C-alpha cells in the first residue's frame, strides 16, 4: 500500500495514479507532474502539519489566482474537478492537502550560471517582481483568507534566536529599528517573502521569468523581496568585485522593476537594514556548519567571515543607494507576453525616447523579431498604416506605436494625436 494518497490525489484532477511523474524539489510537499490536453501541470501533495492548514493554503492559492488573472508572471492555479483550488482528503487517518497549477516554462534559476544573467534578463526579473508588488497595492483578500504579517509567521525575516545571547542581541537591535518603520500605505502589502534564486524559472530565449513557491507569502514591505534577491545573488557570486557586481545587479533589477512599480528612496534606504536581518537569521540556521566542510556551495560561500561581520556590525554590502537610484542603465524592452501596462501615454512616450542607447535588441524569437523589423521599416517609409504595421508585428496598434522608440522611430503626427486622446 502506498504511503502517499497518490491515486486519491490524481483522481481529484481526473487522472489515474499512473499519470503522475515524480518531480525534483518540494521541501515539505511531494511534487508530481501530469499532462492535460492544454499542457503540463504540477500536482502538490502536502502532508499533515501544524502550519499547513486548509485555510492558509486557500489564502496562498487565492493570492496566486489573483496574480495570474492580472498578468503576473506566476503559475496559474488549477481548480480540481469539484472547482476547488485546494482539496483536503483523509488518508491513513490524517488530513492531506492537494493542489495543482500549470507548470512554468524554462529552467530553475539557481541552475543557471550567473554569467548568463545579462542586464536584460535581470531587468525582466525586476519587471516580474514589480508587477506582483503593483498588483499587491490593490489586493483585498477574500473574507477569512488574509495571510499573516511578516512578524506573525515563520519566514526569512522572522526567526527567533532563543539560545544564542550575543546573536539574539544583534537581532534585537536590528528588529528595534525595523519595528519603528511605518506599516500600511503604498509600500506595505502582500510579498513573496522567500524570493531567492531557487523560486523562479527562467526561459532564456524569451527572457520569461515565472515566480513560484508562495507558501511563505505574508504582508510585509516590498523592499523585503528585493532584499532577498540581492542577498542571494551576492552569495552565488564568486568573483572579486562584490560591490560592483551587487551595484550592477541592483541597478538593472530596479530598471525593470520601475516599469511596473515605483521605487521610493526612503525604502531603498532601508535595504541595508533588511540585508543585515537576513544575514543574522540565516547565520542562526547555518552556524552549526561553521568551520566544517560543506557540500553545499551556497553554505560554503556564505559562512566564511559571517560571524565577524555580525559581531562588528559590518554591512552585508557597502552600497551607495543614491548612486544606484540615480543610475541610467541601458533599458531593454520587456518580452511581449509581459509588456508593462501603459500608465501615462505622454510620460511613456518620453520614457521610451530617453532610454535608447545603442545595443542589442530584445529577442523574442527570430521570426517574431523579423516581422517586427519589417513592420517598422514599412511604417517609417510611410508605405503602410500604423494599423497594418501593428498586425504585421503581431501587436495591437497602441503597443506598436509605443514600441517604436526601441527602433529610434517616433510616431507620426496623426498617431501622436491619437495617443494624446487616449491619455485624456
């Protein structure tokens, strides 16, 4: 007899147990894939546990459904045959939770060498995170499905230290400052809270980022998610210019992020505070391995010198936040599937023309790019109308006109007038 409710879980989605294929990953869930006519899907089987109750998982999946329905780069949750995003079933006299979602394309980001993280790809990551935070600003959880605040649940930022007095004092000093920060408003809402490089997939040809594993999502400051990304990439980086690499990464991350969500200088100024909190909390978990050989490259890069930095209050990284915010990097267009929504047409037109230093064009696919180039050439020569050019490029008329700046071509007067009217 199986120790897992595989047959019962598969049946919830109209499948037989034989259709399930075991997948890698899943720290506390059992993860399987299965095929449907519309593509590959992922089935997660969550064993009984204190923190894995039905209501909490309904809140997580409800949040993911909201994000997916509004164009965020997350896997789409799939309802069961009975229409539920989370199913509870009794197996071996215990309650198991079952849920499913579409499988994200690409490779796990932590398996991608850092040298492949081009500025364009980092900006795509920034857009993906920015879209989630932008949507979080207006998210109202359904009744009874509100996730806890960051300091009321276990996560990377909330980690008690009961048996290490010196470490607990260091943590308390940081938390004292954190707890004085204002909550609510536009900079506090639902966050991922575990946004490291093992929790998103990357499809290189299209620069598509898909963020998953929202099990730790909580209400917190958006800067927390950015802090986790920067923290993790600096551990993964094994070069000599740590400050330079971290600065470039953050500049490009914010360049993409700003396409979707504004960046506040005050909150960026709190980034070192959250980096130090992460450093203390993660050191708490890993200090038992200090001085010992570790097969995990992440641990072997993180631990050396960590205790001394914490004891002496050395910043996790010395960053000039003002220079990061004022930098003007080359900006790459978002992949067509996740182009940012246009806010002000007039402001968007100016922004596009300001960010056009020479450089490589975005690659969607060879044929798609070729069609776009032909459409732009014919339109600029006034041989076809904007409507026909947009159809040739596979875009709607507004997307085509706003994207002309990427090719150093400005809309004609008639099209400018139309854009202005749409902004009124």
